[in-house]
C-alpha cells in the first residue's frame, strides 16, 4: 500500500482551508492546526444574545471566484449557503449629500448623472476598461504563483503596461471632477490596502467587481462561507485541530520535518503556514528565515482597524446593509494611516447592519451593527482611546441619519490593534495583510515557497496574490499546486 504524504497546515483562515481542500483532493493526508477555539481566522463569528456578527470581512465581492472554488470540488456555493445580491449595494454619506450605489449599471449611472451631469458616459467607458482588466487579471494572471516576473507578461498586459505605472487616483481624476464621485471610485481599491495614489490603475478591475459584479450577502453572514469550507474539507478527509498553537517549525538538514506544540512533535512531509508570514518565520530558527525585520518594517501594510460589534434594541432608519461615512477629509485620514501614522483627527468609517436585509442576523425588531475605523498598524491601543472614537462615530451616525441611538445599545464589544496581535499573531496588528502596490505585486511579494527550507510553504494575505477573501482562496489553490508538484 502506498502511504499518503502528510501536510501539516498552520492556521485555519480562508487561505489555509482552501489549501487544505485542494491538498486533500490531491491525495495528501492533511491536518490543520489552529490556535483559536474556532476556525476562520480573521473571518470568525461572534454570536451574542441572539445577534450574529462577522468579526472581520463583510463585503462579498467577486462571486465568480467563490463559485470557481466550490466548482473545483464538484460543488457549488449553493450547496453550502444562500447568496443574495444586495439592492442597493451600499450607501455613502458625504457631509452634504448621500450617494446610493444601486445593483445595476443603469441605476449607478443615474446616480452619477444626478451628481455630475454628463459623468455617466465617462463612467460606462471607465467600467468597460475595468472589465477588460478584470478579465485579464482574474482569468490570465492571478492564478499564477508569483515565482517569475514573466508571469505578468502577456500580450494583454504588454498592451497595458502604462496602467502599471499610472495610479488609480490619477486615472479617476482625469475623467471625473466631482470630489464625491472621485471618492466613490477610489473606494474599491482601499481593499488592496494602499492609498489610491499608490495603487496602479490596472487595479481598476476592483471597480468592475464593485459596479459590474455587485455586492452579495451569504444568508447568515460571511461565516457561512467558512462553515461551508470546513464542511468540504472534512468531507475530503482533512482533520482540523482547534486550540492548537504551533510553537515551532521543525527543520532538519534544511528540510521541514513537522511542527512542535505543547512539547509534542508532529511529523509531516510538508509544512504549510497560513498564519501571518512574519509570525510564521519566527517559528523558525533565525538561519532559516528569508526576510529580516527591516524587510518587513519597510513594507506597506494594509491598515489595522478599530472595530465595534453593537447590538441595538430597535430598527434603525435611513441606513442600508453597508454604509460608508466619507463625510470628513479622505486625504487627511489616508495620510494619518500611511504617511504620518497616528490616530485619525476626523476618521472616515464604515458601518454594516446585516440585519437590514437578513433577519437571521438579529432578534426581532433589533439591529446588528458592525463599525470599522481604518487606522495605521501598531498604534497605541487602549480602552480610553477606543471609547473616545466610539463617541465620535456614534455621534456622527446619529447626526447623519437623524436619530438617537446611544440609549438603544444593549451591548458593545470592541476589537483593535492589541487583539489582532494577540488573537492572530498579526504583524503590527494589521487587519488585512500586506498592501498590493506596484512594488508589492506578484513575484515582488513574500513567496509561497521558502527559499531556505525545503518542503516549507506559506499562504495567505501577506503572500501571493494579496489581501481579501477572494485572493486568500486563490492563494490556497496556488500553494497546493506547488506542493503537489513536489510529491
Ligand atoms: C476587519 C476586517 C475586515 C475585512 N473586510 C473584508 C471584506 O469585507 N471583504 C474581503 O474580501 N476581505 C476583507 N478582509 C480581509 C480578509 O478577511 C482576509 O484577507 C482573509 O480573511 C485572510 O485570510 P488568511 O487565511 O490569509 O489569514 P487569517 O484569517 O488571519 O488566518 C490565519 C490563521 O492562523 C492562525 N494562527 C496564527 N498563528 C498561529 C500559530 N502559531 N499556530 C496556529 N495557528 C495560528 C490565526 O489564529 C488565524 O486563524 C477583512 C479583514 C478584516 C480583519
């Protein structure tokens, strides 16, 4: 009998669960070791007093990538969760107006015309170009492992090489003059973790993901995807061990031989870490680490976040499922995240109320509220600061939506830099990994395969292709293919 080769996977976020499924399907014996009590990593769930919160991600974009993942196993997303397209997709509050993004280009064009007459013709052209980029990026580039610069060289990219050197910010400003429309079109690339003025215009494919493909919601919340992936992994034979913090990656003669936790050694033919890359390397003796502390320190990290999970004892008015509060200075907040890291003077923030469209998320006549303030990584974090900012954003929410809310809060929990570090071993408490800038794209990112230790691999939002749930699914697939090639 031929024995299956063993893979020990560290972490159970989207990337680890994705890799676990592909590796099990390829015939490996797969064990997942997760430090926390539940799986899902940054996408875990908080359930309290009948309210359900997604702890991290809440925007379901690029439904094609989720579908493709489950299709690879002869399944569909609908085998695991019900997906609904949100209408409207979201609402943006500015200081003097509110923009509503509908669920079709026609509705969005109408809204653009209202703000800037004549802008819808530019928008249609901009989105048509973004769609071409989406097709190239998703169908021809992103499923490549980031090993060689030539992966980026195709006839299509060669014809668009200028778009890697121009920025999304410049591109948007050329075609739109109204600051509210500019902010609306710069919003999607914030998911990539850097300032729009530092993000190549080729990434306008995020605008197609937004306006062209729409915003979706898995009934019951984003955690339904994690539950689906866990169920799939287990169907494929993956063993998942929660409450297991890995303390060391064992290396002998330059080869990964397993992991160590609680003085117990677990042998494996391959080790794959889906924990934050920086932390994963600290599990190795220094001579086996590929990247120095100064390497990490010089990288552009995606922001950290101050988060609040709030149960309200009434239904709120004038809000949608997703709400962006861009009623303060966008540029200044971005500078306070990236250029001169400090707590924001007047923060932009995001709130979702999933119970607006999904009754399973809150008790009857109640609302589930998730608040997010993006902040620079590694800022000082304490209770007093968190409270100070909650006051600021709840006051703004009350004022902009014309209602009293403070006396309707049943409970409130918060999560910030210290929690990201403590709960996920996150480098500097980053929320969503290393940004996708020109110099942090594809082969220029930390690699999926260790250059120093044989049979050691990495996956997740600090490696290829980048931050976000869809890229994490792809990262797991890419690394599983590299491991399968070694079999
Ligand atoms: C607040 C927030 C909002 C976001 N919003 C969105 C969104 O709306 N849409 C979107 O697409 N993306 C969003 N993202 C990004 C998305 O959630 C992440 O890109 C994705 O979940 C990362 O998955 P991962 O597998 O790379 O890492 P993680 O989810 O961080 O998984 C790593 C796992 O490794 C575990 N671990 C760490 N050290 C050890 C150890 N020593 N031993 C064992 N286990 C260990 C951790 O506990 C964790 O479970 C958001 C992220 C955050 C935090």
